[in-house]
């Protein structure tokens, strides 16, 4: 692998990645446990603060920006307070919001994580509350979204589709994006939580082990994963396996296992898949082959799971991690 510590900052800064998909407001409501309620056997939480951070596709975009590249975020949010907070968080993360549609009457997808602790103790997540759009995008907004996505592809060095099943990555949008990237010969990486089989024809995908287990009889089988690649017409498949590292599968080539880096006990895995996808797509945009791009993503994932909440990794952190520890990719 070319020494990434020498080229990361320069090469990343020269690239632009389009991130198209479900933009989510990740909210963290923290408070101190005051006492037990007299109304029911539950704790009373004294509210301290609520923070809104970019989640899902927005988190992927924020990670690309943190790594020093230019990013074009394309998606939909409502004209509501959570949409305002998400757009503000994206701007603070240096992610332009000009291609994000604000749709009146639509709920911005929001995940509220309630963090509780006694005073001076570490806050722990006790419950998550999700707010989801209640209807499909109207035809006019859907057309505008596709126009924005195709325009972003025309300027990008790689494209990410981030699908959390909130209605952004429709078949019609995917077809338009796929045609746009095929015309330009740039990588298209898909990160889909529930519908990977619907994105046939992408360059690559970044599912976790649970997600591939739902698509093949034995998600540990390299042969079956290669078959999945062929069936979906992917050039490669990067399977993330938590503290067991990653597996790169390319039909017709030997699969490569990439050991995890850093501590094996994660602090917080929130949004780690978004970080992995961001680094992987950026590596492909820089001309790295799939294995080298996966190694970059492996380091990025190892760094971000040691941070609390929805977090990002910088190019300096990534370069330092690679310089410190360079695990060998192992043929399997």
C-alpha cells in the first residue's frame, strides 16, 4: 500500500464525494437522575442539555468533511425544528446544505438518545426515541431530489448512497444515480441497512455481518458472499464484523480478512458504519484498490468507536493510526 501518511491530507483535499441518502438528526438528551417518581417506579431525569449531531447520511457527509475532502450532501429534511438543528449541525461540520431539500409538512428523521447518570458519573443511554417521516415524498419533491442527486454526481469523484429506509433512496433515484456514475466511470458505494439487494449494479457495498446474514444462508461463507456479489453485480463487498475486523470479498480473487485495530472493547458504536463508508469511499476516490481503501476504513472505524456519541475522524487521526499500527491483511 502507498504510504497513506504522506498522501492523505493532499489527496483527500483534492476529492469531492457526493453523499445521497437519509439525513437524520441524532439528538443526545442528557440529564442527571434526581430521584424516583411518586407517580410510578421510574427515575426522574433533570435535563442538562440536548445536542443535535449529523446522523446516517449526514454523519457520512460530516466524516468526509472531517477527513479534509469536499462533500456534497443530498437529501430531504422537514421545515421543522429538528431540520433546522440538523442543517445547523451540518454547517458547523463544514458540510454545505445547498442541495438539501426542505419539505413543508415532512418530519425530519430524528433519533433521540436519552443519556442518564447520577451526578459526576458517566452518562449511559437508557432509551432511544425515533421520529420518522409518516408519508412518501411528494412527486414534485422527489423530482427535485433526483435532479439534485444527478447534479452532485456530475461534480463528484465518488458517490455514496446511504439508505436507512426513510424513503430517500428510491429505486428511481438509484437508477438515476447509477446511470450518472456509469457515465463518468466513478465509484458508487452503497450503505443500506435493510435493502441492500435492491441496489444491484453499484460498485461496492459496506454491510455489517448481521446484514449479510439476512441475504445469504451462511454469512461467514466466502463462497456465498462471492455469489452475493455476482448476483448484485458488485465489484466488491466490504463486510464489517465489529471487533473481528473486516472481510473484503471480490469475485474471482482471494478474499482478504483485515484484523481490527485498537482496543477490542468499543466505547460507543453509534454511527461507526457511516465513518467506515466515508473513509472507504474516499479511499476509492483517491485511486486506492478495494483492500487498501478497506484498510483506511478499518482504521477510521477503530478510531471512531472509541469516541462517545455520533462522532467523526480527522485525516490527522487517521494518518497517526496508520503510522502507529499497520495490521497485515490476511488472505482467507
